[in-house]
C-alpha cells in the first residue's frame, strides 16, 4: 500500500510540474512584444472605375497592383444599381470592376452610398440626399453582399463623409445615419455572416454651420449604439501641407485618431469598443489648384495655400505609410487617388492623383511604391 501511495504522489508531482511548465511557457509568450497587425494599403477611386473604358480600367488597376496596394476603394452607388425602381438591379458595370480587381489580386472595398431619385425624401433632388427609408437602402446593401461575397468581397463601407452637407443632404444627421448603419449592417451580415462593416469615412471640419466634426459625429453615433454595428471606423485625416508624422497639435486631423482628449480611439474605448480599429479610407494631397502651393517649408505669398508641390506630395505619401504603420489603432491607409481628374485649376479637387491627367507619373507614385515595399520588407 505504501508503495502505491508513493506512486500516486510521484504522479501528482509530475502532473503539477507539467502544469507549471505550461503556465510558465504561456506567460513567457504573452510577455513577448506582439507584432502590430499588417497595415492594409490601397488606392481610392471614388465613382470613376465603373465609368472607365476597359483600357482605362486596366491601366488604373495595374497602377494599384504595381504600387503594392492590396485594396481598391470604389463607390457602389445605389443610384447606379437601381436607378429606376427597387425591382431591377443593374450590376454589370460594378461586376466588371470586381473581375478586373480580382484578376490582379486586389480586394475591393465598396462604398455603399447615394440615393436614386425614387428613394429620396420629398424636396431633395441630389443623389447625396439621405435615403427616405433606411430599410430600402439596406435591401440594396444586402443584395450587393449576396452577389459579391462569392466573388471575394467581405468588407463594406457605409456611405462617404456623412458628417458634412456635401455628402449627406440636406444636412448631416447622426441619428438618421445610425439608423441607416444599423439596418445596413444587419442586412449585409444576413447575406454574408463573415462580412465586416466600416463606418463611413468621416471628414475633418470643425463643428460649424451644418458640418459636424468627426469626433462630435462619432460620439453621437456611439451614444445611439452604432458601435455595435461596425468593425472599423472610416476616417479621412488630410494633413497637407503638413506631414502626418508632424500632426501632433490638437487641431491636426491625424492627432485626433488617438492623441487628443476627444480622440476617435478614446471615444470608442469609452463606449466599450476599444478594439475597433480606424481605417483611413481617404488620404492624399493635391498638387495644383487656385491659390499657391506649399513645399512644407516656405511661407505663402499672401494667397491661400490650397495645394502642395509635387515633391511635397511625394514626401507626404511616403510619410503617411510610415506614420500609419506606427499609429497603433490604424489598420488601413487608402490613398486618394490614382490619377488627376483633369487640368482645370479652379479646383484643387482635380489634382490629387499619383499621375497627372495625361498619364505621366508624379514623384508620389514612386515614393508611395517604395514606402510600401520598405514596410513589407521590415
């Protein structure tokens, strides 16, 4: 009997030692610094891809692949898909974009947005009008998820810059947007349980007039439970003529990701969503327009600084990749855009491209490509 008891004691001792060793190894592994998640990099095209010729589409997406992007962000406009009624879908143009992106190994982030005339509120005449019925918009979103999940699309951004009146008319309304976000998220996830939803990329004006700041808007959405329906928050922290890495002052857009008292991350944490990342779904710098250009060093000549030199754009592009990689809560950086929209200098909106309107490359094309390559080689 005594011998049997000693055997049991030895068995218990060895079992206890094994448990201790497993615990020590686990603790050691947990104590090791964890590598940050890989930064997802992409190019944003707005509504342009669907209207390009086959040759233009191929050239645009070839640029995305060549620069090292993994994502393309493109509008999937409800007004294009169901222009006449809720009973007919016209998927052909976006199908072509999806096929071309897939052939190059690119993921598509569709922006679900923009209202056909039959679905707008009475008296609102633009496609940027908020839908009269969130459930009708959600039905469109669910149909899109059902169609494109088998083709590899599992991430969806709900609207673009809903906090400014340019894109949410007649005026921004976080209550109405939260209702739209909830209905859309539920419909997309019913169609594709693996889907992820990105809160529509927020612009960065102060709260004034009809515009609502990104932080005030996000706070209102989160207060109404909107955080439960998203996997990431879209944000558009344009910093030009400054570099993202230098944007530490409280008023700078990049700082509001996680460095200010009312930061996006702070708001998410306060509402129980500290693990929700930020996706920068637009970022860039224009190289022409009215006013004067900045090289980041020289003072303006008395005119308003509305754009940067091409060399400064290249510096901003490279710095954005490095800074996004170092910003803990940022998981995606999507550059706007691949090519200038035109040559009309009355608006700087025409000059955000990595290429000029004639197709010639700006220095930023190579700078962005080299920065992405260096990031992946690190």
